[in-house]
């Protein structure tokens, strides 16, 4: 039996507002393709983060987190 998701991002809406931890969070452009070859959207990435958050967040506490994307370069280095 699959685990129940604590946070569920709707699949049929491009923009949503959710209440998480008593705060309103606006998620936009959820259908945007982040990794075209794999077919992974912004929604997929955010849902993954929500799913793994119980294990991930304790390790991120008091740390900065940045995700760099290079939408115009097929293969770019982080030093670019």
C-alpha cells in the first residue's frame, strides 16, 4: 500500500495556493518543464520535495539552499 502524502499538489491546475504550516504558499507555472528529456515538471519536483521533506528538512535546518538551472544550455557547468 503506497504511503499517504501529507502535502498533495493538485495535478489539474497550473497555479495553486496551499496552506502549509499555517502559512499560505503560492505555487505558479506548475506545468513548466524543468527537464524536458525526462518529462519532469516543476510540479513533479515540488511534489518530490514535499514527499521527502520529513527526511530532508532536518538536514537543511539553518542552511541556505539554492537550485541553479540553465534553461538555455543543454549542459552547463555550475562555474559558468
